[in-house]
């Protein structure tokens, strides 16, 4: 099919995996995804990652980033500053099948996380000395890397897809339930499933794998609590991907080119189809 154009409707980064994200007017891209996206992660004492699947109150933890580092906020807690390059021990961490390295952010930070979430936790930042490669089965010969995302650098969803899903639900849900990085407009519902690449200037994002959805989508991100079975029940009725053993909504993308470039809300992508 011939190329078409789509506009960038929203940009989001999630500095701490599974905590509250930040809506941005513009963001800088790295090979691993947007700068600071999933750069930090909470882990159990054994180094295994935790998410809202286990601890839905993680949705209540606000995040802010600047040159100095990360600031966390949460109801009833004092703001917590985390130095961007603070000294810390390198420790093994696990995200799904990936075992790599994280830099421990220290006992003070661990105590804050543990107190708010009422379970022993430590905060780790990504150790760039130990790159994390994406699954080559899906990147098909193109080397791609990410940090503490579930598996790929960028998640893309179209506004039309959410509108179509909401037309099937008794109560419409906001896009924040799905935690995308890039929201696009100007294409039809689920057209992201058919996109090969999105290009804007020096940037090329290649959409490589459907995103299968989990129980986090049933968590009210403002309340920090599960509020029912939707949207998973409805998605299962028409978006079940049997090969992936899950319901698909959105597409995972890799960064083919353009690390160091900026993307901004309102700009256009040239879209090429699979």
C-alpha cells in the first residue's frame, strides 16, 4: 500500500516501571526508547521486578525527572529525590526472562518504597553497562535494545483503536489504562496492526509485535485499585491472539534510526504498511 501520514497526538514516558507516567509535549529518543522511560524499577529483595499486577497502588506513585534525577511522590508520603547518577551497588535484576544488572538506589529510597507499598522493595536504575537486547525472533535481524520496559522500546496505540474499544464498553476507559508511549491520530481503528514503519525526519520506528494486555488494564490509575474485569473481558471477545495466548491492543516498536532526535506532539509521521 502507498504511504500515508498520521499525527502524533500524545507522548508519554514512565520513568519508574509501573508507576505513574508523564505526558510530554516533546521527548528525546534513544536507542532504548524515550530518554528516562522505564529507567528505574522496583524489585523484590531477590531482584525480581514488581508491577501493578501485584501492587496496584504503584499507580499512585507520581514521577518527575530533571537533570538531577528522579522525584517520587505518593499520598501521605514526603517527596523523595533520587540522584540520577548516585553511587550504588550493581545487583542482578530480572524482568520476565531477562536477567541483567541494576544500580541500587540505596536504603533511604528502598525504605520509602517499602513503606508506601507495605512490602520489602528496592529501587534500581538501569545499568547501561549490561545492554538488554529485544527478542530477535520479532526484530527479525535488526538489533534493538531497551531498558526496563516489558520487552520493547516503544508502545504505539492509535486514538481510533481506543475509540472503537470504548464503543463496546458500558463505561469508556482513558488511554492511561494502556500506558502507551506514542499515541497517533489519522489512521483507522487497529491500523497500527498493519503498520510497518513510522518515519519523521531522522526517526524511524518499526512496529514489530502486538502488545498482549494484562490485568494492569483493569486498574483505575487514579485510584490505584482494580475496578472490574474490563477491558480484558471485551477485548477477549474480538482481539484474542491465539498464537500469543493473549488479547492484543497496541503495537510494540523498535528504534531503527534517530537516536538523539526529538519528537513532539502535533508533528506528522509518514506511515508505510506491512
